[in-house]
C-alpha cells in the first residue's frame, strides 16, 4: 500500500513542481485540500491541461467493445457502493478502456481486470482507508455469479501487470479532474433563470453540481466521449447542466475565459449529452407511468441508473470461457504516449505468470464517432430547453 501512496504523493509533487517551477513545499494538510479551492488552482489546472495533451490514443478496437458499457457500469456501481470519489471512478474506467483497447481479454478475466483498475485508481486517488478490501470485492454479486474468487496473489499480479503496461504512470487526467474547477465559478449573480434573476445562488450551485455529476456519468457510458479531451467533456457537462437548468447565458464569458473553450468547441459534445439526457427523461417517465409510486414526487435527484441494464450485458453463469485471459491485439499501433510506448509489458509480464497468451490475428474495428442515441442536427441547445428533468421542476421554481 505504501507504494501506491508514494505514487499519489509523487503525482501531487509533480503537479506542484510543474506549476511553480520550484522545489516542492506541499504540507500534508495541503495534500488533502481540494485543489480547486487553493492558491495554486490556476497553475494546477494548466498542468492538467498540459498533461491531457500527452494522453494515450484510443482506437476503440477491442473485440469485447460490446461489453464495455457493462464493465463501465460495474465499476460505477462498485465505486458507489464503497463511496469512492468521482476521480477514482473515472480513472478506473479510463484505465480499463486503454487495456481493452490494447489486449484481447476473456470475458471472465475482464471482471478481474476491471476490479484491478478500480483498485489502482482508488489507491492513487483516494485515502488509504477508503480503498476496497479483498473480502469486500469477493462478496460482490458479480463475483459469485461468475464463480470468481480473487486472491491476494492474483490481484497483486494483475496490478503489477497493469502498472507495467502504464509504465507506472497513473497521472492521467479525466473529465472528473476538471469539473470541480469549472463549477467553482459556474453560478453568478448575473445569471438569469427563465429570464429572471436567480433567487438563490447556493441552491442553484447545488443543482448545478448534481447535474454535472449526472452528465459525468453519462460520459462514462459511451466510448464516443473518448474522442474529446477530458477538459472539454467536463466543460460540456457544465454547459449541459446550465441548459437543463434554464440558466442564461448558456455559456457566459467567464466560463469561456476559464476553460478556453467557446460554445462552438462544446456544441457537439454538449448535444450528445443532452440527447442522452432526453432519452433518460423519456425512459423515467415511461417507467413512472407503468409503475406509479407515491414516493416518486419526493425524489430530489434521480436519473435512470445502470443497475437494471446490467443483466442485458451479463454473460450466463453456465457459459465456459477459455483459459487465456489477456492477449495483445496484433497490429495495433498507437502514438508516442507513455502507455502505448510499452506495448509488450502486459504480454511479457503475463507470460512469466503463465495465464496470458499472445494472439496473431488482428481486430481492425475503428471507433465509431457516432453516439449510441439518435443524433438530431437540428437540436438547438442554445435556446430555451424544454426537457428539464421532472424531478427538478418543483425545486427550480425556488431558484
């Protein structure tokens, strides 16, 4: 565990050195503070923006790409159960995306890889006492349904293989790393709600944060959002939240200056988020009419969660899987990013442990840039938005 804490400290110290160009002087208290509220917020943000330029490329060529949604939902559900921070959840999904994009992994072993990615991310982003323990993971329903039992040795081997694959670099910014910084100035007294001054900045900020979290989760569920820079996805989540909450102007100059993104930069990503939101609202309304509940009117914040959708992606327990687990996809060439510059790490390390085998065939499946929901080019998000989530209607009247 000390090794992972050391990695986290090195991550923060690196940020500090990149920001101020001086010797690291961060105190233990400063390591725990929310960085977007500190004096170095602007410098840390610039360091994150610089780091995202060096992120590994993503091609969407995994043979198990159809299962990607299930495992992203699995990570989200497990992280919520253990109350892990959003940055740990998003980093875990991103690590899984990179591994799946590079290697052909059996469905059974993907459960182990996904949980190992979550463990690595939580050890990097969370406090030590929040990191899930081995017995907790073995008690998960998905483990029993797949007849899987994790051992300390198998987890350690998998974590080491993943770390070798990433060249021990987990300093990979995600949208969750940027969104809090943007939310810090997203609500202002000059904002209008439905053409009227905002009555409560505090309450509006609270709902902005809730909607931003919701749109962040939407971005996790479709690999198409990997086509955008994480900082742009975070900005689009904030913009989408302002659209749904009917705040005007939709993208004020203060946010444009802070993010360095104009509305033209955000419109495509924001549109995809809002289309997904519309789909969720329609599904929620359909379920509401089918199964009316007296408690539904008291719900303050609810979105259609991924739990009910998991059974659609789950393989049958009686299904037999081959012994090979993780296999590099031949012919997959990537850029010069650190992860992709070490293509044989997982293969060579795995062979020494005897449970990963290489393959010779290729899987040239390009990433489809189209979203999984209908994309309406006439969707005007910079005008009055009429499809706010019904669970907010009562509260929005008080903003």
